[in-house]
C-alpha cells in the first residue's frame, strides 16, 4: 500500500493490548476511520531501549506475534518500520561472530573499531580535543571495550546505550546488510522506513561526527537507491535545529516536524499566536507532523523559531503548568539520554486540560504535512508515574501499557472522542491536499486564522482560533465541522 495523506498512529506492538493482533483489533474496533497508517515501533528481537537495540531484523519478537500479523496490518494501513542504521545489538550475529573469530570473522569490518579509526588519522590520536569535538550522548568518549574469545581486547564506537554498538556504514559488509534488511522490510509490508539516529551514522576525523556533510548525503542516497525501485520512502529521524531537516527536505525526502510540539506549547501557555503563525508559514508540505513521540518533548528543535527567552519560558511553564512533571524526570537520575528533551505526555504538559489539548491537535491537523499521533496522545494519556518510578526510566512516563479494556474506556472520554472525530474528518477532507496551499493570518495577538486549500482551489478548510481562550471553530466549504463548544456539549 502506498503512503496515504491520512493520520499515522505511532505505537509499540504491546502498548495497545498485548500484541500485534490486539493492535489490529484496537484499530478496527475502537479507532475507526481516525487512522490511516501505523508506525510500528521496533518489533524485532531486541536487547534494550524498548526495541531500539535490535538483535535480529529477520524475525518478529515472538511475544508480539509473527510476520503474518504485520503483513495483515499492512493490507489495511500504510506501515512504517524502524531501521537503526547507526547501530545493532551486542547479541546480533555480527557482534557475536566478530567476538568469537576476531580478525577471521566476516564481520571484522562491520563495526567501527576505535583504535583503527584513529590510527588512520596519525599518531597519538585521538587527543582530548578530538574527543571533545564529538557530538556525544555521554559524558565520556563514545566507546565500549570488546573482549574477544582469544583474550585480546579493543574498543568499538558506541554512541548510545551499552547494547547499541555502532555500525561502519561505509564498509562493504555493512552495505550488504543494509540492502538485504531494507529489501526484507519492504517485502513484509513497509511503505516507509524511519532511519533512526541516522545523523550519527557517518564518522569522520576532525568533525563532530554528527550530520557530516557531504558524506551523510552519500549514505542517504544509497538507501534511497535501494528503496525507490521498491516504491518505499525514507523518513530520516533527527532532533536538531530546523535548518537541518530543511536541508533534508530540500533533497526530496520526507522529514519530521519536531519544532511544532514546543512551538505549540509556547502558544498555548502564552496565548500569543505570532510564533506559531511564523512556523506554519515556513513549514514544508512533505513532512510528518508530531506533538508527541516515544521520546521526550524536544526543546532544541524549536530554536530560532522561538527566541531563547521564549524557549526558557515554555520549558519553565511546562514544569509549572504540567501535571506531575518534574525536572528530575528528564535528568541523568532517570536515565535521560537527551538533555534537550522533557519527559511528559503532551496531555499532561498542558495540565490535563481538555480544551487546551484538543486545540493543540487542531493546530497539528492544520499544519502542513501528515499528522502522526503517538498512542498515548491519541488517548489523551496522563503521565504514568507508577511506570516511571518502577523502571527509573524517564521516558517511560509517556509509555503507558494500555489493556484492551482501558482502550475501550478511554475512547469514550469527550476529549478523545472529539480527537478521533477530528482525525477522521482530516483524513477525508480534500482541503488538506499536500499539493495545495496554506495561508496564515493573526488578526490579533491571541488569534490565528489558518486556511488550507486543495491544488485546484475547489475545497477550503478554515480554522479560526483564540490561543488565550482555547476556543476554535473549523469551517469547511461554508459548513461548520467542529468547534470548541463540542467539547463542552459531550
């Protein structure tokens, strides 16, 4: 199935019920026409990071089901899979074979061997300056020691968690693995491949090893050459200044709108619509919009869309207004991997306020691109403090495990029912044509008018909203579709 201009659900295989069959039931029985696509977060056997340390891409984790379950889902919804192009698990065949056979292993060049990498740069490298230059996710050099079966040791590049060992994407053996894996994903129903942590994949001496140009484009183009004949698209994942996604978009790739979440929070906290209007006018159509994902709420992504003072204000208001949000939940004490993200559900970030929350989703729907809705956000979920504390994992505050019974109860809440209604309408409205247009006006400091129109100018949807009062009205071709009054009437 080709990608459709319909809302995409982001979910783990075991977060809406116990497995993929339950996810499918939820989609059919509880969500109706609100969802057209599904981003299945990593469902392969994995040894860490909730699936993002894949050990074997050829299998579905047996706890979730099998390939038949994935393929059946793909018959009704367009699908996105994750490919962790930067790393793979220590339990993978590649790592285990290398550990056993060392330089006799066919995978001897599969990983980035730290000492060999720097030896090519000259003697006495790396220096402390070299290490300091690296864009790191840790407070030390991104390395991990491997002890081979022959008793010798060396270091491998290790950007993220202990289970996630970096791949040398430029080696012939890795290129073969990438090609085989991507082709297999498409065979099993993937229409879109999310390249996780791709900006870290290229390492080069005397750079910060993050989004290294021009080499990063070579890597992206190689992936595109594999997927284009298979009619599958790429969605590179990157949390950074909006100028980098813009570069990617200019090369013809889908991108994420990770600037929208913080910009929208600022708008609803302050009641001022000027910065949201600015961003909507700048945003590309070939993108997927988000307010929430399996990670935290990005801060750095909104830099220079919001001023530094506005970012600081929004961050502080999040802790002040947000329900059960504490700074410590986004710190190292709760294993936070990114100091530029805040751990909270989006609903709780808005103080569990139904009116503010529904308006945030209305803004998302009218933004250029295709909306992605994280499963907790779709159900207007509150912060899960019990899961957070039981695991001491900050991001688990936004990773509640819903039973089938919980889902059936949650979809009856007015805020959720209206969100589903909003998405169902958006999925079918021709006004949101990605080849169409958007115009944005701010009649006053607190109001905004967003107009979406199809390419032929025959269909028009207009949003009129007041960010201070959290009120809105949506009119399509002269008929009122939804308004903030709907929430109070349920």
